């Protein structure tokens, strides 16, 4: 530092004439060139090593000021004495450019990293030296003339590093150098492929190192597009190049943003985006580079199977030949792997090890067989053949000794009794108390062979799994009795799931749902259960992670399904006990019992969560929709409860009604009003049931995340008529069916749910969802299309929500309209004309249903069993 201070002092005393006299004092041109070479190297070393501490701002800035003056004087010498064709020195000019870029990018000049006071002080005394040296570099580049091609692609990296400095004016003045490079190479060779390859390669490392931002991407795009459009020969290739770099920059910036995120899921996703990008543009070296980054991410999370498959992508690019490796491979052993055969063999051994750690022994055997073929038939290396065959034999042994079975228990059998029955033939076996996967110390231990659970020879692990078969296509979207649905839920099933909750992130003692994640493992058996055995071996296992929001959606779906199930059970069998229904309803509507869904609102509907997770917007709307659909379900359940409740439990019911009214007012004001659709089968006299089509595939688990905007409701499926049925027979079947939905509610006053009278005959329950066009005061006949409706309900305004519920959706900000009043005389006239239109066969009777139905005096009995389709 003492000598540097002395040198800076000497330089500060020199003016332009001193520099000119000193340069002219050299006796020969070679000696002058040697002096400039050594000076450029010395300055670059001093700039890189920073002999003064970083907080010695004055000394660093004084040194930089004097170095800048000297560099500019020497630049003049270069243009005057070393630029002509006979005197041009490529290495000297190259050293100058590298020195100038190193000076511009040094840490002590990056003013945006300083405090506001220090930055203002430096600017006031020394100015921004980056702009000065940047202008010199630009002028020196343009002075090269036809010699520019000699600096491509060597100078692409340093110029790129200079343009990435976050100073707007510097970027604007230096980015056009790239176009000049493109134009120079294109005029000489017809393309600028060398420039393109180099800038893509260097851009990757520079952005990963922390340079570059959104502003740079926009400037790069606008400046180069403007330059290319002024030269017709570069308009199309230049536009393609700019688009390519913009796409790469976008992916690189996303990758850098999540690189250090604790949740490596996003890092893996961005890494895959980059490696797929490089594969599409055929940049194999960069593709392989990100393959190994992805592999390292997987191994850090002990995703050994995924790491093996990632390495396999590289191995598939290689051949069993003595050709040299085309792309460098990260890792300490790459220097010794010169041929593709050597590299592929090393990769295969690593892949086998990862498959072994991931318990994917079947996949490891495939790799062993390919290696054995090489050792036996091509290399004739029987020693290596013996080793690989022994490894293959061990994998077969592991497959036989480590099995998972799904066992079909007996009806009403307790798990403790089942475990005792399972362990009785193996008195020395130990039952694992945890449901977590057993460690290697357990899976590798010798002992007894058993036939159940996830276990090895001495240990048995047993836990309950749930059927996870997909909904049958022929049952989906149709009103099916619960008994039939329950049969297919538990029979002819080949997939089973086990869910293990765990906490991730900071714990919130007031809201356990905010960080409640679910690890769901799905098992597939060799054959469906039940079958010829009470157990079958598991052939494949898959594990996904369900986020707290997705867990909340599933919980709400299951709760709504349970309410509907209870409602349909009580509709079908009025003699059922009321206690399960009481506990279910009270646990939802009374906040003192379960807290309701207010904790979901606190966890997911607040601004902090929605701003941090914009990708969850679709799932948040789905959860709100489920909350809103729960209200009409609860209303129907409480109505049934009010009819069946005994006098001693009447206070309990009234308390539950009060809680529900408060809950309904809150939910409808925030999430809108929902009106459920009911189905009735008139042929069999089966009571009405609520229509719901659960669509579990719309959930976006961590394994496959769906776009938040794909919330389009699927259309209500309609049964196609059988080819053998005649039109008359279809009409007869249609006449024996009717549909009924909740109608609009009055605003004031609202009746108690238990006070709503129950219709005596469900056949005469009339929909209140009639518009002015379908029910008019002048007694005109309703449209014929309504009378000819099919077997499936088709009511104006009804639809199937994204969560699967059938009915109408009303806005939360708009109150529902009041039903139109009709006199009994007008209404009877309407019914008579409906009978006339149907050939005297149809007649209906309105049902008094509180504020949900039209009120009119009782009508005469129907003339026939035919129902009018309104």
C-alpha cells in the first residue's frame, strides 16, 4: 500500500505534456509496447487485489482517479501508434479492454451499494468514473474498424459484464456495441453464431452471479430491436436473437430469485425450465450444466430416485464408444473420464447407487443388465461382469425381502385386534410405533419374513389406508343413491392412500391450519380388492405434498359431502336417530365448538398471504365457493333437525338456529348466496337427494400445480337416450320425473328454519325459480321447451359450480330479488292452461313452503299422475 500511494502521488503530479514526453522517451516501439503491457497488467492486478481496506474511501477514490487519467492517456497512445494495419497489436488492445472493464466493474465504484450520504459525497468530489471509462471503451471499440472481428467472441464477455452494471446512462451507451458485433460478424460470415453462443454462455453465469435485472432486459430488447430494424439484413435474425435472449433472461432472473429459497420446489421448477430451454435451442453444454444442478437439488433433499432419473438424461446422450466427451461434466472425477464410454459407465454406477437408496431396485436392475451386456459381449471384462451380476442379485433379494401389502380387514375389526392376529405367527417380530418410513438400519436388518405392512424381516409397520379409487365415470355427474356410491368407494379398488400431517415453517399457536401440510402416499396393488386373497402386494408407491390451502379445500369438500350424506340418509329413512346429525351440525355452526371456518379466512384470505402466493388465487376462490355452498346444506340439515328434534332438545336446536342465522348472514354478505338443486325419482318414489359432483382432479397439489385461472365449471352431464328406446317411451319416462330447487328467499322477516312447513307429498313440491317469462299474470302458456325438459333438471339460472355443487350462484354484493306474487285465481288459470296444453293430463298443486314457495289455497286433486315440467 505504501508503494501504491507513492505511485498515485507521482501520477497526480503528471499532466498531459508529462505523459506525452514520457511516451516519446522510449527508444523503440517494442520497448514502448512492453511498458504499456506491463502497466496494464499492473493496474489490473492492483484493482483486483484492493490494497486498501474497503472503508478507506478517500484512498481508493484517489487511486482510481489517477488510474483513470493514466488509462485514458495510454488509450490515446494506442490509437496513435498501434492501430494501423502495419502497427496493430492485438494482445495490447485486448489487455486495454480487459483493464478498462475491470476498472469499471470494481466494487469501490458501484455507487448504488453505498449509503445515500456517501454516494452524494463521492459524486460531488470525484463524479461517476464508470460513465467516463464506459465512454472511452465505446470510442476505442468503434475506432477498431475492420479489426473488430478479431475481438469476437473474446470481448463479448467483458462487454456484457460492463453493460450489466446498474447505471442507466452507461447501459444506454454501451449496449449498442452488441449490435455492432453482430453486424461485423454477419457481414463477414453471413451469421453471428459465435457472438450468439458466447453471449448466451456468459449471460448465464453473469445473471447467476447477481448481475442483471428487469430494467436491463427491457433496455436490451428495445435498443437491439431498434438497431436491427434499421438494417434489413439483420431484421429477422436480429429479432429472433433478441427474443431468444429475452426468454433466457426471464428464466435466469426467475431462477436467481428462488435460488436461495428454503422451499426448493420452486428452485427445481425453475431449473427444469432452464434445462428444457437449453435443450430446445440445442445448447448441450448448458443443458448438462443444469441437469447437474437439478441432480444436486434432489440429492440435498434425499430425492434419490429423482436424482437418478436426472443423471439418466445425461447418460442417454452418450454412446458406448471411444469418442471424446463433447461437453464438460461438473465434478472432481470428470478430468479422468476422457471418452464417452468411461463417462457413461461412471454415470450408470452412480445411477444404480441412487436407485438403490431410493428403493427403486427394479430400475437399478435394468441398468445392471445394460452394464453386464457391455462387460460380457464388448469389453470381455469378466471381473467387472461378476461384480455387476452380484449387485443385480442383491437387488432381486431386496425386492423379495422388502414388501408392502394392503390387507382387507374384517368388518368392525379393531386395528389392535388385527395387529395381534398379524403378529401371532411371528413372536419375535417388533411392531414399529411410527408411521414414518423405516430407516436403512431397519430395512437392512436380517430376521423373520412376514406378510403385511411396510416392513423388513424383523419389523412390522402397520397403519390404516383409505380407498383412493377415482370416481367411476358412469356415476359422475348423476344423482346416484348413496348406497351405490358407497359400494364403489370400497370395492373394486386398486389404489389406497395414507395421509401424514406435518408442520412446516413458523408455528402459529392461534391458527394450526396456516402451516398444516399433508404428505399423502398412494399405493397401487397388483390386483383390485376384494379378490382371491384378503391382501395383495403393492406394486407402486407415489408421494405428493399437499399445501395448507389445498388441505383446507379437501377438508371443506369432505365436510360438505358428510352433511349431504346425513341429509340424504334422513330423507331416505326418517326413523334414523338424530344424535349424529345434531353433533355434525352443531360442530359447524357453533363457533364455540370448532371455530368454524374463520381460521381458514384468517390463514388464507388476508392480504399478506394473497400477496405472497398469487399463484393460489384460483384455490382461494374455490375455498370461498365451498364455504358459500355449505350454507344451503346446513339450512336443509337444520330444517330436518327441527322436524325431528324432541321437546327436551328444543333449546339446543334454537341455539343452533341462532348461530346458523348469524353464520348465514356473514357468509352470504361476503361470498354470495347459493341455492342447492335437488333430484327426485318419481318412478320409485325415492325421496329427493342433493346433487353434487366432486371433482378432486381440480385440486392443484405440489406434484401438478394448476393455473389459478382454470376455474371453468364442467357442464352438467346429460344421459344419452338408448338406441332401442322409442320416442314415446322416452316421453313416458320423462313424464315420471320432476326436479325441485330452493327458490329465492325474502329479505324481511326471515322465518326460523324449523318453522318452515314440510310438504306432505314431495311429488307436488313446486320450484319457485320461475321467471316472468315462464309464469305470467295473463295466464299464457309457458314455453314448450320447458315442458319438454329431459330427465336431468334444467332450471334457469342453475349451474354446476367449480366445486361440483348444482344450483344457482348469486352475487354477494347484490340482494336476491323477491318472488313475484300471484293470486290463487291467476295461478289456477295457469295450471288449467298447462293441463290443456298437455292434453288434459297434467296438473300440479303448489306447496306451502314458508318464504320459499308461492302461497295459494289448496287445489283439487290432480287428474292424473302426469307432472308438468316447469
